[in-house]
C-alpha cells in the first residue's frame, strides 16, 4: 500500500489540466442596462467561466436563481462567475438593479 501513496498523491495534479481544458469561456456585456448578447450558448455538461463586462456608469448585479449565482460588478469593471456543468436547457439571468431591461439566458445545448 505504501508504494501506491506517491501515485495517489499525483492524481489531483494529473486531473487538473484536463479539467482546465474542459472549461468553456463565455462573455456578455452590460451597456445601457442591457446584456449583449442576451443569449449565451454553451455546451451542456461542461463547466463555464462567464465574464461580464459592465460598460455602464453604475454598478449592476448579475443574478440568476437558475444558475445559483450572483455577482456585483462595479461601473466600468468586469467580473467572472463559474458555472457548474449544465444539463441541456435555458437558464435565465438578470441585472438585479435594472431587471426591467437587463435580461438574458444561458442556453446549454
């Protein structure tokens, strides 16, 4: 058993590059209290790093109960949120501070 310990210790390090390669990058921009694009298409079953660029002069909160995430993005800043691998479907999000106009969805397919 002792001879297996060094091999077992390496397993997380070997898995990390494969997981990083599976990470899908996606972006959206908030401008005039609207998301562009409003629909973000991602592959189902892959983790996603979603970067939100806020080009407005006020802060906005990216909020989604369907994606189980929320993040405040300062005016003129950007922030990223990690999304778990999603089953196929449509997952709505909004800008909480301007929910009447800031609407969108992540579409996993």
